[in-house]
């Protein structure tokens, strides 16, 4: 559904800072909220080249000063703790408002002249994970409790907006994120097959109440799903993880760090095949877990997505306590009101971080990008469609109607309505089971490349398919 386009060079905003050697470096600030609704801040930074310097710290919301304090620079290096802060809680979308505060840290010399200044925008939330109601003994906790309130996590899997990600604009980010916010999403899983999105992505998620499940850049291929065990590769990935955490841990939208996408072996313990997600005993996953614990202990680390005893939830295994965080299914086979509905009525998964159904792009978009290939038939015999062969449902149309589609428009309309119905059935079933089920994340959000059909619910041009409205009716 997207080509591999390797890019080199600078991919995010760049700035030039001129310094005389006196500066604040590596500012770390951790915001928290206690059970009584009082905020706390832990602030620490290295200060370079400043003898007898002082730091002046202010926490504000708009023009209102929450706290201000002048301290020796040495105190900032040792760490400064503020508590009892009169702040308002930050809530995920749909649960409450998203108040944001600005921490300003100014470095002053002996005369009071400013030598350096760093700002961080942050929010205050209390987030913990509890076991779902009725969860099997020893299962991972999948009920997200924010500011004392259990929240059903509902959202989409976020993939790159474009394959040439360096060229994605702030307005493109805002358009997609506002669409998901209005849909009622409160979480985005930033998929491990991609990289770290630009800073504006996290800033907008802070504003819009969208929690971020951030995966490190590691993904299965379908052929090779086992994570690397080579010490040099583990060390390199560890440095990448550190860079992710340094740049994003202060964002209030930060929710989960995850080792990667669909990292697994076979059920018999073999390193090839699929069915059993890796756990923290794997040397790479253990290394990543240590880094997260060291650098950002306030946020959860997951070995992989999916996680637990099983990669997918099989109907024959319902009721056995094997389905914790699972992936799939991605396609409804057969009658939606029978096989598909029956599957979801018996579902026992604690969380579903990937579930989808295919839906065609608009007929005009298919015509625009089809090149010399015919628009129909939408079968594997047509190279235009065979590129996304997993999601072809032409035969399903024929089975349901007893004939071929009359034209491209008829097939597209049917496909998009089927996607909307399939996803609505899944979403309603999961949400009705809350708090036995902690959440559902749709695979996937938007197309990053023209596709005749895909599991995306937003097309390449950023226009929602009917599934968006169907999900919004349930999410909201």
C-alpha cells in the first residue's frame, strides 16, 4: 500500500543557535498529577559554561503565573522538584479539556543578563493501567485509567501521510489529526514500520487530546518476524530509542513506548513463523525496556504490538484467556450479519491494537492514478489491483449479488458501505464490552499512496470514506 522511498538528509525543521558557550542543555521536565488533582514538576538540565549563574523558572498558562522561582544553576543540574501546583488536568479527546502550560527556563549571569532560554509546553495527567474486568490471572493490564477515570481507548493506526515524509507540511498534519479528533479518536498508534513523526505531530496531539502510542522503528516483514539479536544492531536501535525519548517524553500526549510492530515467532517457540509475540526476555526488547525505564519511567513500555500469548484472536480459542492485545482480523469473510457479527459477539480480547476491513478509494481517484491499466475488473488479474491483493473483494461482490459489478462506481459504492458496516460491528462490540475490553485501534487511518482499495478509512487525498462517519457515531 506504500512504496519504499529511502530519504537522506534533514527531514524536520532546522535552526542555527549561536552561543558563547553558556547554555542550558538537555532540559528534562516531567509533569505529573496526584490523586488529589495537584500538579508536580521535576526539572533537570545540564548548564554549560556558567559560573555563579542563576536560573529563573516560570510556569504559566497564558498570562497567569502558576509558579516562579530563581535558583542557583547548580540546583537545576541536581534537579528541582515543584509540587502542589494549582493546575487543571489534561484529558484525552472526548473526556474533558486539554489545558496546556508553558515552563520557561532562563539562564542569567551575575548581572542578571539572559544567556539562554528554553521553553517546554506541557500538560498534567495521571495515567495508570489496570486489569480489565474479568481478565485471566496474570494478564497484562489493558484498562487505561486517566485522572481516576477508566477511558475506552479508540483510535486509528497512524502511518506516514506520504512516502516522501520530509515534504509533509504542518497543514497536512493538522488536516488528518483534526479529522481523527472530530471522529472521536483519543489515541493514535504510530506504527513501527515507520519512523518518528515531526515535532508538530506531537504538539498537535497535545492540543487535540490524542494520546500517542509510539513504536520504535522495527517491524516484521511477514517473512522474517523475529527481532534482531546481533549486539551491534541492538546497540544502534538503543541509540535510536534514546533519541526518540529525549525528543518526545515531555509531551502530555505521550502514552506508551513499544518495541515494534508484529515481532513474533511460532507458537512452538521457533524464531520463524508467526503466532506468538516476543516478550521482554528477548535481548533487544530487554535492552529497549531498560532504556525506557531509565529515561522515562512514567510511561509504559510494551515489548511489541500485538503482545501476550497470541498474535491474533481465533474464534476457536475464545474463552481460554489467550487473547490479550491482539491484531486482526482485517477482512470480513462471508455475510457480515452472520459470520462477522458472530465472531465479535464472542470476542474475549482485552485490547485490539489492529483491526480493519478493506474499502475502495473513490472512483475518481482510481481513474486519476490508474495510468494505462484498466480500472476494472478489481481482481488479481488486473495489475492495478493486484498490488493490494490482500484487500480485493471482487469475488465477495459476485457471491453476494450473483453477478459481476455493472461498473467501477457500483463496486466502489458497495465496497465502501461494506467497510463501514464491518468496522461499525467490530467497534460497537468492543465498546459495549468495556471495561472487559480496554480499546480498539483501527488498521488503518489514511492512505499515503494512491490505492484502488485498502484498509485505510481516509483516502490518499485526505477525504474520509463512509467508515469514518460510521465509526464516529460509535466513538462519540
